[in-house]
C-alpha cells in the first residue's frame, strides 16, 4: 500500500451511503474497513490491515493504562465494520453522520494509511490556518 492521497467530494444518498473513490478502493486492497470517530471533526475509515495495528496499540495502551478503558470502550463501541457495496459505496450510520456534521455532502480525504470523511465546510475551516511550526517541520521532510 503506497498511501491514500487527494480529496474527493461526494453526495450522500438518502440512506446515508457515500462513494469511495475507485483509487482508494484499489489502494486499500481490503474487502472490509472499520469506520470510527476518534476526533471531533471527522470520521476515519481504516482498511482492515491498518485497523489490526490500531487494535494492537489499543490493547497495549489498556495494559499500561487501565484507567483509559472507558474512553477505549466509547471509541470501539461506536466503531462499525463496513464493506463497499457493488457500486463502491459505504453506509455511514446515522449517529456517526450526526457527530461528523455530514448532511448532503462528504469530503473523502486521503490521510496516508487511512481515509478521513469530513463535512466539506469543517475541512476548510480546519485546514485554512497557516502554521509556522509545521512549515519548519515540513521543510525537513520535503527538502
């Protein structure tokens, strides 16, 4: 897997399904995904192999920090396993759509090893600000 890149704007249908870009489906090389909300502004879609690594890290964290169990349960209790249908759409449950502020449209964004699903306006707000510290860090990556 070389990574998910780019952003694509799609309409949500009346059942709450959204298309995944064909390039993302090919890149994922997975039949199943896990859809989860771990930060307030967007949903994250993990291909199964990547999610397995996340589960391992969650288990390790629970061993070291049993006090975070309620937060892990909240995260995993709201996660859903999904598979694209024959038209390449995934179903986003009502509760996750509401939490992410998804209404008529969704922005599908490549985030390297995972895919994020954003309300288009929230994405623009979240990414609009310039960050001088990031600019300095990025200079070492893109040198």
